[in-house]
């Protein structure tokens, strides 16, 4: 699919889901990729941590792909870079903070010297084939969140990335209303916009509000050890917590390797310069309880993160009855059970747990409806293209855009080919847009036989059957709820399989194997109500 004299858009990830953002723009025979992210699997893919967009379509068009522009450094926008950048073989473009985190990923993967990484540090226009690119700073929950203003022969695109409006961002200087209005004054063909919080009737709130909320909350707990968990990437929140520590006379301690990495990267880029000197966990434990403020990773319930280890009592940081944990982060959908487990464990120990439902200690990094409506009025696009959301989010933003006066909204999902110009904009085709998983050290199809079989085993267990020509049968089962009845089941299943093989006589190997499989499975169903997977090994010598 080579773009002609036209402007095309295609999402391979992030449209129909929150995360795994991969967006393509096509023009004059060339493609440009914006972001290359990943997502976490949850329980959908047993034994798998990372999920990627299937890039088959653009891999087949690799000779026409010019580059990858990264909007910011969240994992759902850069997390797939070390797995695919070398294979795609095109330059990367990023602002300094994002570039340093990407470089660390590439170095860890051993490919830093084989991937071209361009640092864009002046926010001036740069050209990639027919695409003129300019970063436009917007507030978000990470340093250097950016929109992209993309100039093409067929019109300009304002690609928001992840964003919000914030008059007190704490870190960085986002574009002003006047600057965004000026972009709209020059004409914008399409606004490609974050849909995450479209159902929120209120604006997301300011990091300045969070600073005041955290300061008030920490002040309430004099004489108590206070631990705050937040997203490691939120440099503004780290700056806030440093300021809160100083204002409340507490020493600052951080627990978590990702926090160490973000602080080091942020300081090398000019952020967090006035962060107070940090104390290590051992020193923090020797201080009077009311003299330390701890920042820890693990607010999403990650089992190996610092907070989970603190809750389990196997971390140098210790919390006692009356100490306080502030969750300065939102629950990512799908993590509720893990987060609740840690909060219950802390509560059982007498630790006071405070979330953003009780105190203003967190705000989202994505726009609510008032912010979306404000941006519409400033940018005034001819077309609205919702992205970065589930289907319901994108459909709702399309409705909101039209009712706010945008002439046309185009709903699309992963794999849809959309023509933005010329003539009548809209969807005109589809390409493959599946999912890949990192399974061990192998990148494999998410709908492949290995994952399908693993799900089946997880639900129903597995039986192994070995039989020879002399009628001897051995059976082993895993995952069946037969603890006390296991021996009886195995004995009956052996007889059933032996009889099935006897009836099959001298039939071909496949027929005999199927007879054994069915006999073992039926025995398991009688004994347990389960329908396990059955593996049969026939010993014919």
C-alpha cells in the first residue's frame, strides 16, 4: 500500500484500546510513524508480560517508511522501540528527556550503536520527506509531553499525543492558549486527539492543586512515617514531593530502580535541579518517624515493586501501625485486584491508606470534556480523528467534536485506512492490525497456538497418556481438582484408555491416539467435570 498524492492515516495500535500506540501517516509514496508503544497483558495472555502491535503492514512497506517520531516517554508510546527499531531500520526522533530514556532501552538491548536516534532540542521545524514536523509542548504526567504539528502538501495535522491543560504544571512550559489559537488561525486540516477522559465532565486538574493537596495531607501526619507511591515517570510529581519534603522538614528517600533512573535522567535534562539530597533506606529507617518522606514505586500493585515488598515486610523500608501510605496515582483499569490486595495488606498492619478519592493527591494527565472543548475552539480543525481510547471513548469524542462545531469527525480503529485529503475524507480500506506478545525471549502472535493452548490448560488442566503395544498405560494429570480422588481417577482412566486402544486394534496411529485421548478426557470429565487437554504418546516398538 503505497500512498499516492493524498494524506492517509492508519493506527496499528492505540485505537480501540488505551495503550500500545502506533500511528502512521502516509503521503507522496512515503510513511511516517508516530510512537511505537506497548501494553501490559494482565490475565489475557498467561505467562506473558508485554504486548505489542503487529507491525506486519508497515514492515512490508519498510522501504517507504521514513522515520519514527516519539511524542513522549511513557511506555505505551516508546515501550516497543527496543524490540522493533533495528528491524524497521529507520531514524528515531525525540526531545532530550525522551531520547535519554529511549537510549537507555536501546543500550540495554545491545543495539544502541545500530539505531539512529536524533535529539530534537530546539522545538524548531524539521523535515522528514514530505512531512514537516514541529513539537508543540503540552502538559502531561511526564516531562516533555508533546503534540506534533505535521505539515503536509495536503494540509496540517495537529496530533495531540497525551495531554491536558495545566496552569501550574510544576515542570516544563506548555503552549499557551494564544499559541494554540495561533496554530488554529493558520489552518488545521485534522485534529488527531487523545480520547482517554472524554467521559469526565470536569477538567483534569492541575499539578499545582496536587502540590497543595499533598502538602496538606503530609502536614496532617506529624510524627508518622509517610510513604507516597506514584508513577516513576511523573517528574512533576517528584518535584512536588521534593518541595513537600522541604516544607514539612522531612528527609526525602526514594525506593525503586525506575525512580532512580527517572531522577538521574530528569536532572541530566535540567529538571529536578533543586530536589533535596536523598537519603538511602537504611538511613531513612534510623530517622525519627516524622522526619522522613518516602517515595516508592508500585502504586499499580506490581508484585516485584517496592511497595509490594514493603507491604510483605521484605524491604529495607518498614512501616508500622499508624504510618501512612498515600496513593498519588490513579488505578489503571485491570489493576484493581492487585492494588486492592496491597491496600488490604497495609490496612491489616494498621497502616493508614489514603487515595485520591479521599484527598486531592492526584490528577490525571489526560483531558476531560472542558479541556477537549477548549482545544477544539482554539485549533478549529476541519476533521476530528479520535485516537488513544477504547471504542466507547473514541465514539463519544467523535460526538462531542461534532456537537462542538467541528465539521466532520471520523471514527476509526486499529487497521482502518483513512484518507484525510483530498476530496471526501473517510475510511477506505483495512490492513492487518493484530497483536504480538513477548513470550519468554520470543515475539510471537498473540492468537498463536501456544497462547491458545496455555489458556485451555489454565482453565481445564492437562493429562499426559503414554501407552505401548503390550497394553501398558501410564497417566499423569496436572490442574484437575482431584486431590483426594487422584489415585482412583488414574486407575479408572488407565483401564478406559487400555480398553479404547484394544478396541482400536491395528488401526493407524492417528486413530489409536484419538481413541486414547477421548477415553482419558471422558474419564476426567466424569471425575471432575473438567475437559482437560490430553497429550498422548504411543510407544510402538
